DNA sequence: TCATAATCCGAGTAATCGCTCGGTTTTACT
DNA sequence: AGTAAAACCGAGCGATTACTCGGATTATGA
């Protein structure tokens, strides 16, 4: 069940917890500075200020350290992005969606260097589990928004449109943070993104949506 | 100017052209089978049926071989996807966009294993130049469609919407090919994708678009 | 205090792998 | 046929690096 990347042993005492954290943080720093390709366990240990032996006390192999870095990033990440969400139900769907997009964008921007390093070189086997997990959450959010829109939108392609919605938001924000085109302003794109997405799940007009998806 | 990944020497005789191709093809096969992480130059040469010395006759280093694989993939790729485009002007914008999306999807599907291998592990420094190049072409297409739509759509955020459009199509098709969710049918998603994109650049209704992009 | 477990250490090992280089074989050309 | 250039060969060098292991050090708890 559990991935092979899991730490082989978790720290039990305070001192070892510091060691563990130092290793993970050093790994993150090196990932940002030199990329996955130049990452070595000896280097990680050196930067962390611990011995190579200690590193292998907690991590089965090199990728387990990277995995932990990615895991922490994704975790802190989804916490930031999920914060505005409890408002769902108290505010309109429109507000909820918009603030979700804004929060996600802010969360990504604040971790830009690490995100860039991870997206650039880290093998998919390491990234995938976390990307999958957050995507599942986003999909749930999209479906909820869809349901709340009631019969203002077509209900026969909920899965398909949710998929497109999540894909669009994720990809657009990622590209906006990591590789922004120089002839657009990020803020305007984010605004436009919100508008386009809202048109899908919570259109302004009272009119029923177009009758059919056929060409 | 030119990247360091360029082949150090191009084959001049027929025999060497075969050698060159065999190396590139072997690299592609190994990339698909074992991934970038397990790729070795000795292994490439062995599978190609040539000596390691011959490999370094044409390629400055390992990544130059991978670069050539990616280059060829992206090239054959954009040829397939661009084939339906000359029709622009002879057919409606709607038809052009739809057939572009369909062609792109087909082109990606037919190269699925290689695309998966490249997306999974190949460092961004190698992928980026080609992704950038095709993205520029797609953006040009989006702008053209936008312009042809005339005043049926707002003209003050052409760049922003084009960016979103290209991002959506690229990301959705990629995910659909490499990591299709199991509760949607790819064909339906592609159809829905076309519909959504067409709504942006060539809406059905004659009515003017909504007046403002503000929330 | 003392035994036991947890933690830490880092020199060393074994294996890998990118790449070179001196030399042979093949092709092109006159 | 003769020659020069192009192509090919592959053993092996040099460097890197993931990971081990036997032992030192520190914490726990009875």
C-alpha cells in the first residue's frame, strides 16, 4: 500500500526531530539551488550539518528525502489554499470560487522557488501521489459548486466540466507562477480566469444554459 | 544562441545517418521502457547496435541524445497537429478550432508512450525549448481566432484569454492522454473542451458579450 | 546510578557510468 | 589503385556517489 518513499523510521526524541527537519530543509535548499540532478545525499547531510549516517537512519534512500520535501510542500500548500473554503455555504458560490483561486495563487506564489525546482526535475513517481491527492480535493470542490448552481447550468456533464475546471485552474496558475508570459499581467489573468470559471459553474444570467453540447 | 544540446556533428554519409537514427531510436525505446533515470549512454549504444564511441561522435553528451529524441517528437507532433490548419479562412473559425483540438488530441494519443516517458522524468531544461516553441504557435492560432470573431467577443483581453485558452487545451489534452480519470470518457471531454473554448472565441449567440470582466 | 535504547558519526566500499583515445574499417574521390 | 577523410570500434580510465557498518555519544527510565 504505502509508497517505498516513506521514511524508514520516525524520530522519537527531540534531538532527532531536529536532525530530521534539518535534513529535509537542506534537501529543499539544495533542490532550489542546484536542482534534482545535482542532488547528492552526502551534500544534503553536509548542508544539514549532520552526518551521512544519520540521514540513512531516517531515510531509506535519496528519493525518500525528496519525497518528504514534496510532501511537506504539498501539505502546507493545501492548508493555505483550503483556508478560505469553510466559508462555503456562508457566502455565495461565486465568492467561494473566487477566493479559492486567489488563495491558491497566493499559496503558489509564496512557494515559487520550491515549486519551480520540483516541477523542473523531480521524477513523476515522487510528485504524482501528492498531485493526485490535491486534485481529488479540487475536484470535490468543483462538483460541490456545480451542484449548488442547480439548474442554472447543465447537470449532465458535471464530471467532464469539473475535470476541465480543475485542469484549467491548476495549469493556468502554475504557468502564471513559474513561466509568466511577459505581455500579460498576472493579476488580470487571474481575474479573467475567475470570470471564465464562474461562467461555467455559476453564470450571472438567469437564462438557462445552451441546450446541447453537440457541435 | 543555440543550446548546448545540439548534436556536435551531423552525419554526412548514408551509413552514418543510419547510425545517428539508430541511436536516437534506441534512446526513445529505453526512455519508454526504463525512464530517464535509468538511461545510460552505454546502454543506448548497445541497444542501437553501435559502439559507445560512435555515439560520442555525434552527441556531445547524454542529454544531447535525449534532446534529439524530444526534438523529433515535438516536431512530428506539431506537423500532425498543424495539418488541419491551412483550412483557416476556407472554413469557419468554429470548424478550424474544433479540428485543431481533435488533431492535437490524435497526435498526442498516437505518441502516448513517448509523451509519458518525457513528461515523467526528462529534465525541464531539455523539454522547455520545444514546449515553448509549440506554445508560441498555439498562441498565434488563438489570437487569430480571436480577431476573426470580431466584435462578437470582447477585444480588450485578447492576450489573457488566449493564454487561458492555450493553457486549457494543452493541459486538458495532456492529462486526458497521460492520466485519464476513470469516470469520464475522453471523447466527451474533448467535445466539451471544444464547446467551452468556442464559447470564448466564437460564441453562438449574436448578442454582444457581457460588458465587463470585473467580479 | 546504571543498563538499555536511541541517536549520531564518517571513513570507506562497491558499483556505476560518462566519456576518451588510439587504432581499425569503410567510403569517397581522383 | 591509391589516398585521404569519414565513420566506427570498445577496453578502460577517472570520477562520482549511494549506501554500510562498527563504534562513539547521548538520552531514558527504573
